[in-house]
C-alpha cells in the first residue's frame, strides 16, 4: 500500500475508533439514566456471578429424549 493511502486508512480507522468510543459513552450514559445506575452497579459489583441460568439449559434438557 502506498504511504498516502496507508496514512489515509490509519486516519479513517482512528476516526472510526473515536466515533465508536463516543457512541459507547453515550449509550452508557443513556442506560444509566434509564436504569438509575443500579443495574450496572450490580454487574460491576459481581452480584450476578454466582447465579446460574437454568432457563435455556433446562428447556433443552426437557426436549431431549430420555435414555434408558
């Protein structure tokens, strides 16, 4: 790749990364506003780590044929 094209590609990549970071910040702010910051605090505190999600797995187990 020629140097000017490489620099242009790097510039576009940097602009895209900056836009995505800004978008992520905006989404976090709106999510915190809607949930009152409580849900994200629970996740970061690790309150859901010990919980096991049986919903999908249990449903799959029920649909499997029983073996004798």
